[in-house]
């Protein structure tokens, strides 16, 4: 039943105080002494498997760690012998291949039942020949795939001017940081052979000698065919004995990598560019001893704020760390719950966030001349601040009783940076402005995830909400362009696509609060369509949930088992649309109250965060705690404000 025809319930608010108090106490118990929150960012087993590959290629294997990594990988295996990219998702061939290879390297016998099941699945799906390009690149470095069977990536690419229509800056920052070191790797074509007992002959359907080395045609578009042709031409050049400019390009790529290493040793604070940068530096002669960039880079995986998670039985890696994001969201949740602006937890988190503001330049300056002033996602990532974190942190700082002058200056600089980062179409991408060159999706090695960073409605919704809290309203040119973008992007059924969260509930839950904050008429038809979509997709238990398959399968669109975070996103949308006393809202609140655990938090196994839709999914372990508290707090406030 849609919101326009439903009978409203003008009754006293549900007693949510006890639920909120328990959730607040739980969240406060998770705060670090320095003021931040930081919970695990869980992905899939390839991150851990590739760490074993990296150690092998760098020549520093660790048998003890490998055994623990194997235990972790086996703990994530499904009953059919496969691994997927998210909880309860379909089996994924490349993920299963990488897990199998890592287990073999860690000493798991190939005749073990777990290995036999995995191998059977891999062979049924076509074996290594059907793996994605990045898996084949790893195996080429270990002698398990022929370098002739991967696309060519000319290192001379790094020499093209930043504003040239075709350059590394045409890619999203995560892809750009990966492409540059990979270009060195693919120019050098290293091979560090596995020992005989670890080789992967058993994963070739027709035998290694008969492997099909042709680069798969990913798309049948004219641009894709052009890049396939270009790949053939580049292969000829790659095999020439004389390659003008090749060594100069390699040196420039090395310089580019070294200039972007962060203080914690990482590159961009994310695993893919990090591991390839380490391999590239190894190929360039950097040593693993002392304070060399290579040594500092590898050490960054460990330590107090390292990516590794180890207990007595297992070892695994996170693909990224999210302390600024976690802290900003936790701060907002506690404020929504009614904690006073001078509460010690509020003050400590705000102070920590103020110290994390980025005042240095970065790659974003290629297309933006605004003064620096954003925030990044990680502990250390000064080169790649992002608009989403900046918007969330700004909102949190507005209601914290910190040093007024410092906070005002921080917010003013952040606001100016955000305005400068607005793309021409009115929206905001995460890390770059106007990063919209879709031809990059057609290059032969772009078979895993998004490679550009175009504006998205969820990021734009958060930025608009932050600008609204700063007092900007419809009529402001920046806001008007953003609202026009959001309305253009609304889908025919009323939903908004969730780029960085799963999926439509995240999109709607990001956009409607933004529209409300800038003074949009929440009775407008586009708002009502979104509200009706939420109500129509509420589950019988009162919650909301979406399966990740909904990104590509209409059957799962907006459907799935209820989760705490997705229910909260739906409620945030309904509350922004002035639907606090709607029956659907009440039922959603009751779902959160009834599903709260004894700890004061919520249980959630599903992956509701998105890296690349379906290709790389994320389970943020703090989402299940912060978003329900936001929704409950805003619901209580809305009901208290009712006449």
C-alpha cells in the first residue's frame, strides 16, 4: 500500500528509549581511547590468498602465517567446495581458483576433500583459462599462466599528459593507482616459479600445453573491438628488441609510485595498488631491508593499525581500513540518539576527526583547483580524500562543542573543497571531478569492477545533506544543480541506485535526507514515488533487505532477507519524507527493537557495502550498529516534535 492511501497512526511514540540507550552504550564501548571507531571491513578470501602470492613473489614466505591463512580460507569455504564474493552469494570461479592455489601453497594436500570439491567446480567451469585477467596476472608472475595470455598494458601510457583525453587520470583513483605499477610489472613480465608440488597443472581442463591463451572478448561494442585490435598492435611493439622510450617510461612510473606512498607504507590505503606497487619496486631493484620504500610498504600490512587480523587459529587481511568513515557515522548516530554536544565521546571523536583533515594536494587536483580541505577514508591516505567522508564528517562536526574557531575553519575549508569537486552534471563522484570517460570500461583488462568514478546519487545525497545543514537551500546554484542531477537519476519506479551500498534502500536513504535538508517539498511527486517504493518493498517482518544479485537480476530488485542496516536506510528515507507516523515506519522501528541483541548491537551476516557492484562487496562490521541507532534516534525526535 502506498503512502498516499495508507491510514496514518497518530498514536503515542513507541517506547524506544531502552533500545536507544542499549545501542548507545554498545557503541560507546567500541570507541578507541584516541576517539575514533574502527571496525573490520570484510571482503572475500582473494585478499588473503593474494598475500601468500605476494610473499612468494617477494621471496619472503612465512610457513606459520600461511598455515593460519589456510585455516581462514577453509573457514570461508561453502559446502559445495566453492568460495563466493559475499555471504550467501553464488560461487565465483576466480575467487575459488585463487583460494585453491593459496591452500596448495600453504601445504593443504590436493587430495583433501575440500580441495577435491573445489577442483571439481573449477574444472566444470572451464579451469584457469576462464579466470579473470587479474587472476591470470598473478599466476603469470608465478609461472602458472603464460604472459602471452594477458592483455598488454604499455607503460608508456604514464607519459600522456594528465589532461589528455586518454591518460591514467581518465581512470578512477583506485584503477589509476593499480594501472601504474601493473604497467611496470607487465613490461618486465617477471616469473617466480612455484615449487613442483604447488603447481596448478590440475586446474587446466585440456592440459597446460593446450591452454587457450587468447584474450577473451569482453564486449561486442565497436570500442571494445578497437581495443582488441590495439592490443594486438601493442603485442608486436612489446616484443621488439628496441623499444624507444620504454626505460624512460618505466622510470617515470617508478617516480609516480614513490611520490604516492603514504606514511603507513601503503598506496591509497587499499590492497590492489599496494601489492602491485611492492612488486613493481622489487622489480626496480628496491631492497626489502632497512627503511626502503619496499620494506616500509610491506611492513604496513602489520603493526598497530595494520591490515592483518590474526588470532590463535587464523590469519587474514582486510582490503582497506575505514576509521574516518566509521567515526563520522558513529558520531552522527550518537548525536541522533541525543548525546549532548559536550559529551566526552563526542568531543574525543570530533577532536580526532579534526586532526585527520587533509590539507595537502593530490590527484584530484588534475581536474579541480579548489583549496584542499577534505577527509579520507583511512588512517593514512592524504593523496586521496573523498567527498563522501568529507560530507559525513562535516555534519558530525557541526553539532560537536569543539574549539569554535578551529571547527569553523575546518568546515569552511571542507565546504569550499566539496563545492569545487562538484561535477559538471551537478553530482559528486567519490574521489575525482568529472571522471566519466566510459571508454575505459572497454579496455581488455577491465573485467573486474568499475574503473571510473562518475557521480553517484548516494554520495551526492550525502553532500547535499551536508550543504543543507550548513544553511544552503534550493535556489543556491550549487544545490539546484545537484537536485536536478538527483531528479534525472531517479529510476522509473521511484528508487535511486546505490553505488556504494546495497542498493536501492541505500540510494533512497541517502537522497531523501539530502532533499529534505535543502528545503525540497517532501510532498513532491518524485519524493512520493520513492516513499511508495519503500513501502511496497517492506518485508513481512517489518524490515527491509536486498540481495546483492538485485544489481543485475530484476527478480531480486529490492528483495532479500531483512537486515539491520538496510532497514535503517529505508527508515531514514521515510523519516526524511515526514512519514514518522506511517504504519510502515512503526513496523520498521519494531523490527529494529525486536532484533537488537543483548550486547545492544545488531547481528548482520549480509554484505551491505559495495566496492564494485557484485564484483567486490563489503561487509562493514559497524554498519549494523550505527545506522539502526541513527534511525531510532531520528524517529524518537520526529515523534517528540509531533503536535
